[in-house]
């Protein structure tokens, strides 16, 4: 079970990184610039959420930038994950 979860995490992260690379390359090409369109979601790291308990101060911030190329590559990587599960 742990092996499958690690493999799933690997495929998702690999898809996100490949999608990010494709988006950065496609941003300069006029016909493919739509692949770089994306949004940032999450709690901004510039103004994180603070929890002050007088003894411990905790700040939380997590941002994730998703673009069309990343979403497409993550979907393709999930198909690759299903294919890899059949080989295990």
C-alpha cells in the first residue's frame, strides 16, 4: 500500500514539474501561450495566517500555482500511474 502511494505521489509531482516546464517554454510562443494561463490558489506566503499563543507563534502559508499545461500533464500522469500499477 505504501509503495503504491509513493508511486502515485511521484507521478503527480512529475506531471506537475513537466507541466510547469512546458508552460514556461510555451509562454514565449504566441500560438501556445494559452498553456501558460494559470491561477494561484492558497494562503499567500506574502501575508500568511498567524496563530499567536504567547509561547508559540505559528505562521502558515501555502500557495500553489496551477496552469493549463500542469493540469493536462497531471491527468496524463494519472493514466501513466494506472498503467504502472498493472506492471507491478
